[in-house]
C-alpha cells in the first residue's frame, strides 16, 4: 500500500509539473502574441504617419508652387539684368552707375545661391538721394543694402547744395556668374 501511495504521489507531482509546464507554455504564447500585435500596431502607425507626412509634403509642395516659381524667377537674374533693374529704379532718382565689385560668393547650404555685391553711385539733392535709398531698399530682387555713404559736394558752385551717394548692395542670385 505504501508503494501505491508513492506511485500516486509521484504521479501527482509529475502531473503538477506538466500542469505548470502547460501554464508556462500558454503564458509564453500569450505574451508572444501580445508582443506581435504591439509590433504590428506600431508598424501600421508608423506607415500611417509616413503616409500622412508624404501627403502633407505633397500638399505643401502643390500649395507653394506659385511662390517657389516666383522666387526662382526673382533669384535667377544675371549680372546685366540686375544692373539694369538697379539703374531703372534709379532713373528718376539720379543713379549714375551700378557696378559689381569683387567675385560672387557661394552661400552655405546645398542650394546654388551666390551673393554679388554692387556699388551704386548717385548725385543730387539730399531729398532726391533719400528717395534713391528708399527705391534701393525696395528693389524687386532679393537684395540688402550693406552700406550707405553720403558726402556733401564741397566743390559745387551753384546755390543748391549737391550730395553724393555711394551704396553697397548685396544681391542673391542662382544664375551662373563667372568671376
């Protein structure tokens, strides 16, 4: 009888181990399936985010096409057309010359932008030179005024005082410019 009890006890221990093994197997199966679902959900969310980003980028590109074309037309001016624009703006304001100085400088970044500096000279009354400066500030080009120098012309024999203007203007262009 005692051996029968031992056999039953060992059989129950073996069954307990098998039951614990089955619980461990089912738990591992549940965890692995939950992990797989989480990975699938994260992957699907990333794909949706990428798709939404691509759609926003396409929409932005479509919405800004006119502005980009306008900017490209503004920045693709060669030196001669830039000089013509500066001199045409200054016709009514006594601009006598607009000369490029130095060599073009490439701007940092991956875009083919160059910076060209011009010296603009004008002569006239102080008020007309201030109108010239205002016209130069509003050029239809991507430009900035780096320096303005006003000098009173001491050699003027007339009763009206004459002034000289020298301005340095930096213009951004994408046109190929030889140095």
